[in-house]
C-alpha cells in the first residue's frame, strides 16, 4: 500500500519517480488522470497567486509537462477573494484528513470527503474558475488535495474520473499521505533557499545526491542490504522478552514491504494490530489532522536525512479506539539501509505522554495567562534584578549604593512603561536604575529603596506625587517586596498604581461638596437619609427648620416623620415610593404638605431615590432632599384655580373664540357651548388659516383692523356686523382684546336673539307708553273721583240724614193714619235713605284708606280677634254662627283700625252669605312663611262661582241684589286695598254651595 510513499522518500531521481507515484495513486483511486499544479508559496495575506508549472499524468500514456500561458502565469486576485479561497482550501484539507470516508455524491458535485458545502463554494468563486480554465477539465467527479503546510499554499494535486460512485476512502487516505510528503518536499526545498529547487523538481525531476554514512554492521554486497537480516528479531528471544515487558510500544517497519515486521504488543490504543488488514493504516489513519504534516510528511524527510544512531523524535496526537485523543511521543532510529544508503527499515518507540503533555500545556497556558495579566493590567508591575546579590547585613547606605549601581529592570508590563514615559515595555527592560535615578519615580528612587530596607524589605500604600513629562501632576500608589535568598537581596517585585484620576476625582468631589454645601445654604435645601432596617431618618438643620422642629435631634423615628405628613398626602407619598421600587425608576418626586400641626403645615417638594440594597435585594438606604415650595405652590394653586375658572368661563360662554396673530392667522379656536354658531365655517377646519379665508372680506377686514387697534392701544375694541347663514340673517358682536404683544383674542357672539328682543321690547315700550298715558288719565280721574267721593260724601250726608229723619218722624206721627200704599211709600223712602247713608259711609271709608295716614303698631293677635268676635256677638247670635280661631301668631304688625276692617268685613260676609237652614261655621287659621303671616277665613256658605273670583274685588261690584243680600259692593274692594297697604295679597278658593275660603297675607 505504501509503495508510493517509499518511492517518494527514497528516490534521488524525482523526474522518473514522481510520474510513477502519481500513476500508482491513479490506479489505487481508480482515477483517469492526476494533475500536479505548482504555485508560489501563498498565504492568506498575499494579494497575488502565481501558477508556476503543471504536470499531467494519465493512467494510460506518458506524462505531459504543460507550459502555463503567460496570461495565467501571473494571476492577480482581489485580496478578499484570495484570502477567503485559501482559508477554504485549508478547511477542506483538514476535513479530508479528519474524515476520509467520502459520501455518496451525485455527478456534478465535488467528491471531497465530508465537505460538499465548502466544495460548492470553491467551485463557484473567481479563483476556482481560473483553475478550471487552466486545467481544462470538468468538475464532474474528482478529488483534490491542496498542498498546504502551516497555512501556506505550495500547490495542488488533482485526480479526476468519469465515475459516479464514491471514491475509496482508503485510497483517498493514501493519496493524502503522498500529498503531505510532496508538500513537505516543496516547503523544505524552498526554505533551504536553493534557487527555486522545487521548480527544478517539476522541470527536470532531478534531486542532488546526498551523503550517506557507510554501513556499520555487516559488509556490503552488490544489490544486497547492509545490516542484520530481515528475520533478525525472531532470532533474539531475549530482546523480545525485554521489549515485551516495557510499557512503550515498539515496532520495526520495513519500508520496502510497507508493513511492520515486529511489534512488542498486539494491542495499541485499543486497536488489535494482529487482526488488522493493514497494521500501518492504524498509525497513519488515526493521526490528528493538524499533526499529519509533521507526523508523516516531515517525519519521512527527517528519517531519510538522519545519521546512523541519530534519533528522530516527533510528538503528535492519535485517536484512541474509544474516541479520545492521546499524545504520542515517537522516537525513531534507522535500523537497516539498502546498499545505496537509502533507509530500508526503521525502529520506532512510541510512548503515551498525554499526562505530561497536558501538564506542559497547562504550564504554558498558565504562563500565557500570567503574561496576559501583565500585558492587560492597568497597574504597573515590575521586577528589578539587583544585578549583584546584596547582603542584607550590610549597612543600609552600602545596600543603596549597590542597588543604584547594579540593579536593572528585568520584567515589567506596558502600564509601568507608560507611567515612566516609555513607548513600550521592551524599551525599559535592561535599563539600569542608575540611568533613571534622576527621574522622580518611586522604583528608581534611592530614598524609596532606603524605606524598603528600613521596613524589612516590604512596603505598601506609599503614595507619591511626580511631575510628568507633559507638565501635569501625577499621583501613584506603590507597594514593593524584596526577594531574599540566603540572606541576600536578589530582586524587588513591585506594583505601582496610577491614582491620578482618583485623586483628581477626590479633589473634584471636595470642590463639588463645597459648592453643594454653598448651594444648600443658599437655597435652604433640606437633606435626609432613610435606613428602613433601623427605621431611622437622618436630617440636616434646614430640614428640621422646614418641618418646624428647629433645635431638635437630627435623627427622627420613621413614625415621627410619617406623622409630619398631611394625612391626605400620605397615600401619594407611599404610592410614589412603591412605583419607584417596582418600576426601578431613577428617582421619585412628590409635592406634599408637611409640618408639626395642621395649621402650620407647608407645601414641600420631597425628592428621593433608592441608593443601596442589602444582600437579599431589599431596600437598605434611601436619600433625598426637601425643598420649601409653599409660596410657589399657593401661587400655582391660585393660578390653576384661575385657569380653571377662566376655562369654565370660556367653555360656558355661548360664543366663538378665535386667537389670532398680528397678520390675521388663526392660532387657536375655542368652541361655543352650542353647535350652530351662525358662522360660515367649522371650527376644527380654520386652524392655521387667515381670517379672510373663512369669513366675508368685509368682516375679516373689520376684525383685523380692530385687532391691530387693540394691540396698539392696549384697549378693548367692539363692533357689530351682519352675516347671512343658512338663509337666515344673524347679528354678531365682536369683542377684541390683547393676549400679548403680538396676539389677540376675538370673541364672536351671535346677538340675533338680543336684537329680536330689542325690537320686541321697543314695540312693547310703545304699547306700554300708550297704556301709561291712559293710566295717567285714569289715575287722574280716579283721584278726582276719590276727591269727589270724599267731598260728596260729606255734602250728601246732611240731606240724606234730613230725609231719613223726616221720614222716620212722619212714620211715627202719622204712620197709623196712612193707607197701605202710602205707608209702603214711606217705608221705601226711609229704607232708601238708610241705604244711601250706608253707601255714603262706605264710600267715605274707602276714600279715607288712601287719604288718611296709617299708623302701624304691634297687635296682640289673640285679644285683637277676641274683641272683633265680641263686637259681632249680636250678628253671630242672630245667625246661630260658630267661629273657631286656631294657630294664631302671638302678634302682628300693622294698623289696628284697618286690619280690624279686614277681619270684620270677611267674618260678616261669611255670616251674611250662609246657606238657608245651615248654621254658619267659620274657621280662622294662620301659618308663617319666610316673610309674611298667611291667614285664612273659611266658611260653609253658598260659595262663589270661579268666574266671579276676580270680579268681587271690584268696587261697587255685587253678585246679588239688595233684596236677597244687602250691601254696597265696597267691602271686598276696601279689604284688598288695606291688605295691599300692608304688603300682602288676597285670593280665594270656592265653588258653588261648597263654602268659601279667603286667604290673605300680611308682611311681618
């Protein structure tokens, strides 16, 4: 199987050997041809890929060396394309080695084991397209091996076939091994700098002969091997006994036979070598992909060049039968050579060094972490080698002298170099302390080293201040420890921290605190801190003064603080704190009332935030401020009240309100309290428009003129205009007032109803004026009538009295002598005279009500009514009447004579207008109203029809003739006038034959 590898590693004539090797591989792979393409060494960082030579070897026929066209000889690709393509080549190469089993693929897909996706990518990119053109082959079914070592491309090896079945994985692995050998040859020849020897390898196929050591074993014979015979192992049972007892795996390989001819164990890494078809495949097929180049390709060249007795050693990883990777350290010696000096057999010892390797890797990793720590640490770390061990028993001055003269920087990181004004750590390494003595830095200061000696070679927390190269002041915190070995100081480890930002921050904080303190004093800002765990609140003096607790303890109980909050505002405070905690807001702020008593509470603005939580995530510390905003809050409340009132007024006004600027642009609208404004626009649509766009031009001009006049004079402007809307004429009043120096408020009120009312009022006034004229005439005639009545009553009384007296005299003297008719006539004269006299008396009484002065006084109601009833006793007895008085007030206020006339007239009428056969029953009651006493006099008499309820109060109006019910028709008119003089009213409730109730009121 490994005949091709043997040919590559042992031949000196590569021109003849290489085509033969490729042909053997074609046969093993069942490929149609092989193509070896050489490139210049190319890394992913290169920008160009150069194709040098191409060797084509068909499975049948002679090999052909192609000259590459000049166009493709120097092919340049964009770096991004080349880098990606080379990275993909490396990936594909590793995948082939790691998973040699080729998948079943359809024709037209690269048959590279386990990497179909990467193959498709390579197939489609620009670089691969160029290679296709160069090779002149289709990509129907082929396998290729990039000749890559340490991420450098040296060439490419292709095998193509028209077959559609998968490639044999064992054959692919064999081809891979040969590719590694070819790659290592290219790399080694290039690195040895021998005038492009790898190109000559393809052009001429010739390699210079190399020295071989003469055999040191058996004498040489023509065409015979030199050294022990092939069966030497079987003849040495003692050696076998020894090798079988050691834990290492030992085997002897015959390159010519291509197999191991001896091993000291049948089991290796869990694999049974004795049962394997090809034991060597166990070793080559299980090597880690990343280690194959060194373990196979590089190893064969090292073995070929090795001297007799020289050990060729290599470390690599192999996969154990259970799947894990094992580190193997292999030591190989040439065991037998051919007569021409080429290696025939070699002896290999393999040792499991996994544990040792892991320990070494951990040490390296730890060392790397330490280096990374030094590199990335922001603290300056250094080690100063004393140069010459300093005896610690020497006087301090001598130790200082030796330190300054001999000590130098052996280790330091970049942070320290930067602190010492060096560009990099490399610039300070090896620099002696004496060279930096004059620089004001701690590590190089003789005084600092003196302190180290005085403090038993360990100092910490030493702060220094230096002037940097740029003139700024820098602050450092230093600590150092001396390394003592055998009473000698050999070095000093130190750490130097740049605390300049911290010092500057502290200084800034101090200055900020001073400013804050001044601000607090100037603004009278209360400061508080709340610790929920202790239920204590720490406050400052200003806070105490604000709360009315001046002079008391600066630490308040939580309950005491809560009691200072107005009960109405306490839920607001608690809700704000809960929201702050639940929503994780930055802070919370509330305006609440606080103080020691309700009358002394003031408005404060409490601002706070959660500063710290405990280990369980619960609130640990709050802090905040307290600001007196009492006057501001009062003004704010008054302003809000005023704004609310103004808004209520504006919303309640039945007007359209427009806010405009000086050019007539509508900035805001305020709707009227009703929908139909009588204006030719919809309010939401006028924002941003000019007045002339939404109103008739003459109206817009009038409004703008008055607006500008209002702005210039700062006075209210008003005017009226007409507008037709929905076929109706509307009257509007416009009132224009200033809002600020550039804006005005226009209030448009529809005054159409007012205008209509004015018109109606004018008409009514005219009517009333006419009636007033008539009334004046009536009043004048009525006054004349009253005067006439008063005068007439005086003048008529005497003749009537005379006529009545003579009539009565005649009746008495000659009444018995008269016949019946004459007697009747005489009676008629006397009764007529009596009625006339009564009419004159009543008329005189009625006229006196308006002319005689009225004397008001307090009247005892009960005795007053009792006297009236007593005066009517005969009339009451004659009619068998019953008078009931109840619920009377203790007193009333008015004219005794005239009120007596009211009660007496109404009671007499109740007795007079009784129903036949029904004794009169009269009930007199009263009740109190807010401003009057209301009396009622109810009877069970004949009643009054409703149509006459108003007529009975007209003077001389009678419902019955005097034959049925006597009377002059003046009584109720007199009653109504008297009641009116006392600020009251009179009305009645009655129906025919159901009695009558008169109601009247008298002012208190």
